[in-house]
C-alpha cells in the first residue's frame, strides 16, 4: 500500500515511505516486480479495508486512513498479480512519521529505483493532476 497526505488547501503532497527502502508499506516490493498489463486482472479480488486497518494499527496512526479508490495499479511478480492501493491521511497536518518511516515529497524520490518513483508519480498525477 502507498500512503500519502494531501494538504486540503495548498495541495502539497507527501508520501510516507519506509526508511529501509521502497515506497510501499508494510513490506517492500519483491525484487522482480514489474507493472502488469492494464487488462491483467487477478481472478480473485479482495477489498483492501482490512489491510488498511491493519496497516494503520501497525504504524500507530490515530486518524483513520482513507482509501483512494481511483488509484488502480497492479504489479506482476513471479506467479502472482499484486494490487497496489493508495491510502490517504486526512486533515491539514501530517502525523509524526512512525518509527522506521519518513515523510517525503515527490522531488525527494530522485535516486530511488524507477518502479518506486513511477508508483509515486502515478499517485501524484491522480491526486494533483
């Protein structure tokens, strides 16, 4: 899951990322992950609400995270399609970064692997336009 905060007035966008690398939480992407074809769909779809609640508890974030339903990205990993969801922290202020993570904005992703930067860019394009 990608986790972001978009300020409701300034439209400033931050992403919460793990300090040990990658951009998805709670565990990094597999090394061989690539973007799946747009037509590729997993035969079994699950709703991410329980994963979202579990992530919120693991990170110790007090405010309820909101799923950004328009974000649709799937990655292919050996033998599996992996959906990537985008969750947003509501409100005007960032919460403190949980231990083992940090808030960044998109320009701070320079130097990250292409797949990580592209996931952030797609989220940015959807949320900011």
